[in-house]
C-alpha cells in the first residue's frame, strides 16, 4: 500500500476547496486535481474536457 505524503494531501485538500463546481465523475475529478497540482494553475480546469468513458 502506498501512503501519500502529508504535503501532497494538504495540497489536494487546498485544490479541492478552490475548484469550481462541476459535474465530473470521481475519476475525472482525481485527474483534474492532479493536473492542477502538477501545473500549479487553477485555470487548467477551464481547459480540460473528458470524452465519454475516458476515465
């Protein structure tokens, strides 16, 4: 089992609290959180579109 680092977990909590409301499913939200975390750019959420069944 892999345990995420506490700094990463805090980053994801911060990101979740600042994302715009959306209708993404669980896996799509996880991908979006990682994209924002990696880029450090919340505007990426306005650029991402998921194809049906992509996740």
